[in-house]
C-alpha cells in the first residue's frame, strides 16, 4: 500500500486572503463589490496629481470591458473573460484558469476630476488615471439679518 499525501486545508490560504481583503476594505471605508466567476486583481495608487487604478485582465479584450463612474462616486469595472476555443473539446486533464463575467467597484474620493479620466489597455493591464481637482478655497457667504 502506498503513502497518500492528504492536505485537508489546501485552498484555505485563498479563503483567508479574501477574508483579510474584505476587512481591510471595511477599515479603509471603501466600497468593494465583486460579482462573477473571474475576479481581476486591482492595484490603486494615489499621488499628488492623480489616482491610478490598474486591473489585471489577462485574456480579456478591451471591447469586453465597460468602465463607469456612477452615483456616489463609485468606479465600476465590468466585463467578461471568454473561454478560449480550445476549451470546447472537453479532453482536458486540468483546467485552472477562470472565465466568466466580472464586476469590481470602488468608492472614489470627492477631489477627483471624474470628467477627465483616461484609460489605456496594454499587455492585459487596464490602467485608469483620474486627475485630482485643484483645491479650492472655502467660499464665504455673508448672510444678512432681517
């Protein structure tokens, strides 16, 4: 009889990573919505001039991606990673790549120029650059007493 390697907790590292990400988002006060079978990984960086969002979308065509900024300053990236034609024959030994629709949403700060967003798609990475608005001095309004 041979030795069988049993790993009952294999895969739990992925679950724990996802739980940690949810709590990190709650602590930052950001909205994070994930819907679908495929979850692209996203990096968000913030500097003095812009907020930059980079999403890994390997195997996704730019025509299959839709980007919106909706009510409440919520940035949403949605799309679909389609199955390759080679996967339709059914003679696979192992399939690990994820396919299907996806939706990722993030709350944006108020100090961004949402009408000046630029987007590029290169080597499977979607890059959004959202410039920051010039800070404005608080306006003072005099109110007369009647």
